[in-house]
């Protein structure tokens, strides 16, 4: 049952990607996206996924897969809950291998997965019956990328880089052929600190930033920290009279009131809607030191860039995020 679901979902995603139809707005074909996440470490992963589903509804995104780069089954279960709630069957890939992974803060994915009503039944509906037999991320990457047109896929990574490190080791030529770009949330360029995503799997981070063969655009820590989502909007504007998994995750992650920095959302926004929202650096090279500190060196032949924001850009992006996230999914309208 689980494998049948997975293959059916992959086939559906590839069919959408290979079709020549325009997006719902009639402007451009949807962006083919694979989303890498450490779901459960911070609620901004779920907020970014919310936006991706909304873009799918609009015809802006074809979400090919959601890859998990941390341990446990609760991330997959929570993503299955999100898939079901938002009305999309997106293939899920489990973390490949035994690379280190960390828990940061409250594991909201586990808490939401365990939620029960007054009679002990699960609060949220699932589409899958189990999670241990889902494909590992590298295998799912291989299956999906092999069926895609050349230079047609964008990868958005908002967690650890272990999956991409393993993919790079085994399928470098496939990446070069099929992937347009990698957009990451990671690094901290305005302070000599090791950022969480980079440091969570440090050896993998150093290899990916040193050897990844396509363009990399990075949204560093300071960008998301400058754009804080209003928690009051989550609490009030998403109270639709039914349990909402992302809303419940936000409330569980940190005691209210709190306005959450939009780290992962910025990477998703750049990959899907482009750089007009941000200030994009010149080309260069981002290096990760042995202690996890990230530095950027301009270079005319460099394949890497990073994002920054002015106060005016931050305010506009925050407003845009609120508009997207407070909108009901197509299946709930």
C-alpha cells in the first residue's frame, strides 16, 4: 500500500512537470521544486511548506517531493498530515544513511502527530498507513530526477545537507544534468557564529558548499531574523473552526505570544518568486570552516550568491508572507 502510494504520487508529479500547460495565472509554467527539510526542529519549515502548497494551488509550483534530512518517523507523519490537510499527495523521502541530526527546541512534528481528541482518536487525518517503508531520499531523488527534463528542477534546502551530500557522492552527473539551482537557508555571514543548519551536519555542509555543481543561492540567518511572522495572525487568522496542523504546530513550538523569524520562508520565496524581493549579492564562493563559520568571497567565476534585505524589503516580504499563509488552501475554500 505504501509503495503503491509512493509510485503513484511520483508518476503524478512527473506528469505535471512534463506537461506543457501554463500555470493557473497563465503566465509561466510552474517551477519544479524538491523541498529538503528538517521538519520538527523549527516551525518555519512547516510555514515554508504551507506556502509551497499555496503556490501549487496557484499553478506556480510543481512540488515533486519532500525530503526529510533528520531522524525519526514523526517528520514523515507530520508531512503526511500536511499533505492530507492541504489536499496534495507529494512523495516523501526519508533521511538517507546515518548522518548526524539534531533536535532544536520542541519537536512539534511529534506533538501534532500524537494529538488525540476526547475519545482518543487522532485529531488529524493521514493518507499513509506507515512510514518506515518510505523510500530513502537519495533513491527518491534518483527516480525523480531521472525522469525530468534537463535543467528543470530547483532544490530548496532548509535543513541539514546530509541527503544532498550523499546525492552528490553518487549522482553528481545527474545533478549537473537535471538541476537548475540549489537554494539554501544556512550560514550566518554577519557574525562569526556557526548557524544551526550548517552545524547540524557540518561535514556534509562543507562538502556541499565546496563541490555542488550548480548555482547555490543562500539565505543566511540574518535575513530570516529580520522578518518575523506575527504570531497573533497565526493564532487568529488561521482559526477556521477546524484543527489546522501548521497552526497547532506554531502554538506548540513556543509559548505564545511570539513572532517567529522567517528563515526557511525566505529561501522558498526566492526559489519560487525570484530575487526582486531581496538584494542579491555578486557571484562568489561561500566557504564553511571546520568550526562551522561561513564566509563569502566575491569571485567573477563563482557559482554562489547570498541574499540580504533592507528594512523596506523586510517589511514588504513580511506582509507578503502573511497574505500567503492566511489564505485558505484550494481544497478548503
